[in-house]
């Protein structure tokens, strides 16, 4: 074995042998959406444009649907509760929508002023529990 190969092997062993353990989230995204975890509840927000593409040069709003998947600390789907979404562009709130239960998820719709990045604030209260606030970032293309 060449000296350079030996050095590379020793360095690799040192890096992997002493690397800190990475902490993983309790749950994981399952629907391709933005994901966060608060108090061991997981929230996944899937956003989708609902209107047909328009002439992007004309001023218009982006009609969006939101599907929010909530799981409890045991990673079981939460099917009852109440909540809302507050969507912000920077520090300015641009939309608010109530969450409606729909099977194993919650749905909402809102009109956003343009394409871009938004912060979605989730305010959710599972049945019989304290309110939970969570945030995710989305990109509207």
C-alpha cells in the first residue's frame, strides 16, 4: 500500500470514528412537503398551485391549496383538531386560511400575491391538547 493511500485511510478512519452523532428528527416527510417538528408532533405542509398558468407578465395572484399532515408523538395521523395557516412574505402577512379536516390530513386554500418564498405559520390545537405553533418555508414557482 502506498504511503498516500495509508494516510488517506487513517484520516478517513479518524473522521468517521470521532465524528459526532447526528440527531435525527422524530418523524420524516412522507408527501414531499415542507416539514417540521414541535413538541414531538410532526407537521408536513404540501403546497400546490390550483389555477392554470397565466401570462406571467400580467399582475395576478397565485391560487394555492395547502395540505397539512399532522402526526402525534406516536407518529399516528391526527384527524381531529382545529387550526389555521398564516402565510407571510418576509415580515408581512399576505394570507390566512382555516384548516379543514379531511381524512388523515387538513386542507386549506389561499391566494398569494406572487411567486417566491413564503413562511407558513401553523397554529394547530389537537383535540384535548394545548395549542401548537410551527413554521415551515415554502417556495411557489
